[in-house]
């Protein structure tokens, strides 16, 4: 667990996190953004997903 990542107090804590990017290494921030993007794209309909993969 990172001190810069905490459950979001204003959203569903299972699915949302508050991330204080300025406290994290740039490579970790990039990895978090990439993983989030991939998760969102994977939920799109196949016809739409092709444009973003």
C-alpha cells in the first residue's frame, strides 16, 4: 500500500481511489494510468474498443 493512494471518500471505495501523483514515482503514475485506461477500454463494446486498442 502506498501512502499516496487512499480509498476515495466521495466514491465507491472498492472501485475508486484518491491518488496524490506528486508523491509517487513517475513510472508508477504512468503504470497506474495505463492500467486504468486498459480496464476502461476492455469494458467498451467490441466495435468501439477496436478504435482505442
